[in-house]
C-alpha cells in the first residue's frame, strides 16, 4: 500500500502491467495444475494429503474432491447391481424380464436346450455379464428349436433383437464389442478385437500383464 501511495504522487515509477499479468497468469496455471494433479487420486491418497494439510485453500479443495469421489463411487456402486447371468423359466419371464426392465435394462439370451451353438453363446454371454454389472443378464432354454437370440428389454418392451453368429463371435470380448456397437451395453474396448489375429491377441495380453506388473528393483 505504501508503494501504491508513492506511485500516486510520482515518487516511484509505475509497475509494468505486463509483469503483473504474467505473475497472475503463472499463479492461475499453478493453482489449476495443483487441482488437476489430485483429480484422479484415490480416497486413500486424498486422505493422506488432507492429513498433511495446514487448513489452506488447497486443503479445502482436496476435501471437495474427496466428497466428489465418494459420491461418484457410491453412484457407481448403486448402478452395478448385477454381474452374473441367471437362468429363468417361462413362468418367470414376465416378472424377471418384462416388469424388471421398467427399472433397468435387461438382456435375455434364448436358445434351444442342448443346442451346441446356443451353449457356446451362453458361455460367452455369461462372461460379458461379469464385466457389465449395470445391465441384468438372463438366459432361458427353449424346448422347441429356435436360433440363439439376445433380446434387449427396456420399459417393459423388447427394444432390440440380435442373433450372434458363433462362427464370427468366438471370444467374450468379441461379443462384448458387438453388443456395445448396438448400444446394448457400455464397454471400455476401443476397437473390434476381431481385427487382431489370435497370435496378436495373445501377444497383446502378455504385454499388458508385463506392463501391469513391472519389476521393482
């Protein structure tokens, strides 16, 4: 404040505006980087930073991020209600599929009892169910001959039917990709797994495992 008074009376030269703006800009960038550096921290990491804090604005920001992270985890936990594939009978179809689909999306696989193609799709379908926990997966065996089909029910009505071909869908991630492309489930896959040869996919899986568990000296 004293310097400001002296500048007002001409006793000191005016501050260079460019320097003030540069200092302010650097400060804004620094604060933004601090905030971003904690956005992906785990709850445990945030707790450690908060415990080491001194009551500053940064600590308040960490507490805000922590509350947000807890709310996100709770919302995810509430959505991920499933994670398996359950068999139903015809008498359960209305309650388990039609009525339940008014609350959440339901995928039901229907195939002929004893059909090898249907059993193959069922095996892959069950594996996809383990990773896609926000959608209800069911399967039903028919006595009459039918082509294996996956029917999506939303709001009590069938919204989409697909007939996967076991000759072109041989792995669980391939079926996951096909279902995701039709908007039936969400996936973290970035590309169709079928574009890689079998040997390439084995090599990729081995490399991912090596990257996930690096040697520690």
